[in-house]
C-alpha cells in the first residue's frame, strides 16, 4: 500500500502585483491563498493561522508559462555532435531530458508539449516515462504533454537517418518509432503512440529548413495519409500537431483536419485567413529565425535558412494582424532549453502586445491542450505561479528574469531563499 501524503499547510503568497490575464491588467497587491496544489482564494479576507507566508516583495505574479513545442530529449552542451543519434542510448537520452526539464521549469515554464521523439529507442516512449517521473515527484520538471514518436515517412523531416544522410541499413527504425509509409502503417504508428501514453500526435506533413530532401515546405505525406492520421487521433480524443512550412502543405493539413500548425513559415494570406476561419492554432516558433545557430549546418541548409527565415518573420506578423490563434512554442533545443521566454520577446517584436504574448503562453496554450485548470490566477486553478520584476505589460523582457517558480503549490525556485 502506498503511504498517504502528509497534508501540507496552506500557503499565503504575497507580492507587490499580480497579472489578471483575462482582464489584461495588473492588480495590486498580488495576494493568493494556496492549499495543496490549487489556488483557493484571491485577495483572501482571512488567512488560516497555520499558513506559511511567502512574501516576494516588489515582484509581479504571473501564471506559469507554457511552451507548446519542445523536445526535452534533445539538447545539451554536446547536442550538435553528428553522432548523437547513434551514440545516445535511451538511458542517456532520458538523463538529458531530466536536466532539460529542470532547466525549463526554473525558467518559469510549468507546462510543455514534448512534440515527438525522432531517435532510435526500440519503441520506448521516453517522454511518456519522463512525464510519469515528474508527476510522481521523482524529478523536477514541467507538466508534460507527450507525443511519443513523431510520425514521419521514410526520409521525411524527422527521420533521424535523413539528418546525417546515413548509408542504407544504418540505424534501422520501425513503425513503432514513427517511421510509417502508407495509410495502414500511419494508422498503426498512431495507434502505437496512443497505446503507450501519447497525449498528442505529431506528424511531419512537410520537410523543413534542416531537411536535405527538397525545398523548404515540400509536402511529404499524401492527403490520404494525413487524413488517416487525423482520423486515428481524433477518434481517440487527441489533437494532431503538424510540422508544416509550405503553403500548399498547410492547406492539405487544414483539409485533413489538423488541429495545430507548427512553424507555418511560408503560409499565404489566404491560408492564414482559412486558419482563422477554422480556429486552427499556429505555434510559430518565430524566435528561431533570430536565434537558431545554423553555422555548422551544410552550406545548402544555411542558404535555405537565409532564404526562409525572413519570410517566416513576415508570415507571423501577418498572422498576428489577421487574428490567428498563436500559441507560444520555441522548438527548443533549436534555441537552448531555459531560454524559452525569448519566444515571447520575438512575438512582441513581430507585432503582438506584451499582454497578447503572455496569453499565447497561458490562456491560448491552455486552449490548445484542452485544459481549463491553468493559465490564469483564479480560485480552483492549479497553483502554477511565477514571479518576475517590474511590469510585463510594458516590458515583456522581464519574463526572462524569473525569480520565483511554483508548480502545483510546491516551490521550485525562490531566489531570495536560495541566496
């Protein structure tokens, strides 16, 4: 029999200010009563005598931020080694994820979507295992919405043998690991991810900037294959996120019923309008156009990046103007884990207000993952709370300076206490 958890005393969390995300205004002071993992009262009229008081002083409380595209299994000081795909066994890759998860949480991101393994694991869903370890309290990290293995065709964008142009029969991969061709195989691949704990399905509908196979945005799955993937996921109640850059491919993804477009760098105005009409989400990963280091990539890929990145910046500006539902996502480690807030700064640079950028990482992200228990500081919601200096409604850059992190009522970063 598991031992019952010891009851925790309530926490009275105080700061100079807090952001009401729904109203879009700062409230003074920031004053929350927390019991166990949830907020029970805002500006409590009375506080229990046994409450633990946490006074953060001249800081601003925000809801925990969310990143809708990361890969915690990749990244680290040696992650650019061309041999990582064959050197890292599942144990090493999982240990990478432990470090990256802690770094991400301490940066103020309390929920992430981990969008798809593209490594050899023998069919193990490492991000599902990571989620379980975090939820059980064995390791520190954000709440994880795992995709398992990304679904990609042979030679597709997230076929790991494609990145290094391996010879035939080097690093063989299975349908269970996401390499699937034809309607029957893509159905099997999706069913396998769902069976073993995926909570979102990631598909590579097009190639990408770092793909050796054709121009950026070329469609890689047929319309029939895309429809089959969506059908399998939706019947199981899961959404589908599509790595998708080219305009024609985005159109095909929308026609198939894809719920979320990742990147969307080359979308036309007409396609963006269609996304607005259908309520399709866009995770633009726009900061990578500023901060992704492609200096060690092959010359043809550097040339592709130089051509596409300026177009990507223009596309997200037009998407914002048209009212596309943009959710925050970084594509880390395309930018380093722990630097996730740079995406918010980039969104503001592309035309969002600071409030809209914060909503992209809170309320819009919560809508994308179909949850109403986070993203705002309100009674009954999860006590996922961060604190930053200054006024984030006038300076979005303060989201890079997180001083306090609470997830589920437990403190994971408190700079005053750590000094």
